[in-house]
C-alpha cells in the first residue's frame, strides 16, 4: 500500500530549477533510496517533504490524504521524522534533555528517561538517558537522533547519510534496526552515497539528475557501478593506480601528544608513525576520536614540541602553518566552508590565501591578483569545478564542487606531503572518483599522502597502508590489501592492536 506519494513537485531558486516535475511513491514498510550526485536536487526534495521549504508546484499525499506541511512541526504531526546528516545535539546536555528539546510536549524527565530506555533497547540501540551527549561516541550520538525519531512512532522516516560516522559493526546494528522498523510498517526514505549499502538495504530507488527523475529501479538488481552511472549519466572508471615501492621517509611523528582542542575534543596520546614518499597512508576512525587534533598538529594550527613532528630530518612541531607550507607540508581540513575556504571570498581570493607562498602570488609586499586569478582558473580547469568563474564566492558552490576546488588548490601546489581530512565527505560518485584519482596521481609522482577518512571503502580503494584512530591513539599501520571488514571494525573500535604505532 502506498504511504507517501509526490506528483509534479517543482522548486526554483531564481533561474535554477532545483526540482523539476518530480514524482515518486514509497510504500508502507518499504526502504526506498533517493539517489543523485551533488546538486541533483535531493536536499531540496526532502526539505519539501519535511516542511522546511514549500514547493512552487505539485502535490504530496500521505496515506491517501493531501499533505502540505507548513513547517517541520506540521510534518512531525503528520508522521514524518528525519535524521539529519549533521547532528543537532547539545554536548553539555544529557540524552534525555536533548530528546526533550525535540518534542512539542515532553513528558516529565523520569517518564521520558524510562521511555528512552524502553524504545532504545527494543530496537537494539541501547542508550543511557542520563549520559552527557559530549561524552558519547559518534555512533551513540546517532542513536540519540534515531531514538528521538522513533519516540514519535513515525509513518515515514527520512535518513540522510546515516552511516557516514559509523564503524562496520555499527552499520550492521543500524541496518538491523531499520529492517525491524520497516517490518513494523514504517516507510524509510534513505539517502546515501554508499551504493553497496543501498543494494544491501533498499527495496526500491528513485534516481535524480539535475533536478529531474531519470530512473526508478530495484537497487538489488543493479551493480553499484550501474547505479553510479545512472546518477551521473555516463560511464565511470575506477581510479587507476600504479603499484610501486615506497620511497624515503618524509614525515615522522615521534610520540605525538596534544591536548583536546575543545571541551569535548580528544587528546592525542603518544602517536609514532613514519610516512614515505609515494605512498598513501589511510587513517580511519569514527568521528570524534582525534581526527581534528591530528590534522591541527600536522598543519601547524596547533603547535607541539618540535621533535614530535619531523619533516624529513627537520623538527617542525613548533612551526606554524605557513612555515610548514613553505617546506612542502600541506593540509586540507574537513570543514570546507569556514576552515578550508572563506565563504564570502571569491575563489581567486581563496586561492591566494592558501597558495600565496608556494605559487608566488605576492612580490615585494604586493599581491599579484592576476597570478592569483590564473591559479584559481588552473584549479577550476584541472579539477572540473562547475562554476561561472574565479570571481564566484566559495559559498555559492555546491559541496562537491567546493571540495574539488579545495583539494585541487592543494594538489596543484606540488606538496611533498599532503594531509587531507574527509577528502570526499558528502561528495557524489563522479566527484569522489576525481578526487581519489588526484590523490593517487600525487602519490605516484613521489609525494606522500595521508588520507584521514570515515569512509572505509574509500580508504581501502586508495591506501597502501591503513591505521585506525581510536580515542586519540593510533594502531600500528597494516598493509591495506587483504584487510577484512571485521579486522578494520575491530581496529576502529580500539579492540585490536591499539598499541602506539611504531613503524
């Protein structure tokens, strides 16, 4: 029986038609995938379903009745719940207090805590309602978001990239929960770039491209590559990599320890590591296990004892970011807007901020704007950044295009070591393939690449060696080839070979 139905949904922002005549159906108890590359219109579509924006045209139905929510409260009243990709939780509050904030008329705290325990255990997602959210792992935080939705007894549950912060074992637990929820009659609209997950979990799929529905299919009957090609409208080739022996050691971490950057951050504990020219070292870890602190210690944003970080034979732990860039140690952080790029600045200005030293964009105290514009254009052309020109503001780009610009800006500065955190976060299949190929090409040219990512498929595709970060400690790196999902999951959870790494 059809639970949710959309017909002719359209939404335009100025001249851009984000959604154009979209129609699809989701049956009660069905897990339905919504697929599309960045900018395909998925976000706009689910915002209309959840009452965050109003469609310009078209109609929706819920259980056969007209459905047109004015806001998320109206959507929740109609039985629609949503788990967002980025958690909306307060670290200083406990689980029950966070869940109460999302309820229109929460019960007394004692009754709510009992209900949280009951529902979370019934669905295999046990939670302690009294624990501070700031002390929870990323997987436990997601449990809070899901349980908050399940307490509403939703008819339709929307999930946006739900596995991006989970270990393989946590993914299995989540999928068991979702199958239980769907078996009870709840429809699930599932958004993910992880196509093997789609094939494993989902009963049907609607595929968007440039704001329009281009295909409907049973994802179980398609390969992941076929699904990706339906999304982008062209053939996709896997990254080409050259197997070669690693060269000399170029980056050394020697007992790297550093304090947490925030009250709920993670302290780094005695990390020792060697990275060689020509290799890609993949570092996996569930969010919140020290990734931000590790990148800050490598980039120079957080200074440490000089000998804890060595570039070749030179201690650089006390040097700042620009001094390290001058030597050839470059970093690209996870947060695109506000950290990797200044949102309101143009791409030319953002190219200047990062590339001034290594690209010679200043001379005798004067900025060379023509050279900066040329560098931005070089990045745009080389990395197929879809943008009107280098004068466009960073915040005007889609997430995938801005990520290509950020990675391209660093790669084209010819680093000797490039450290990237979440290189393809929220990026579609085509853009992700381009970025991964660029990292492999950089390593093939003799640079060392350190890729920090929560995407294990990505790390296994591009890494020569793999290590896991857990509670600020790093496992001993192991050859990526031949590692099983179970071994990786144990490493990520800190239960396998979590002694300080000495290579």
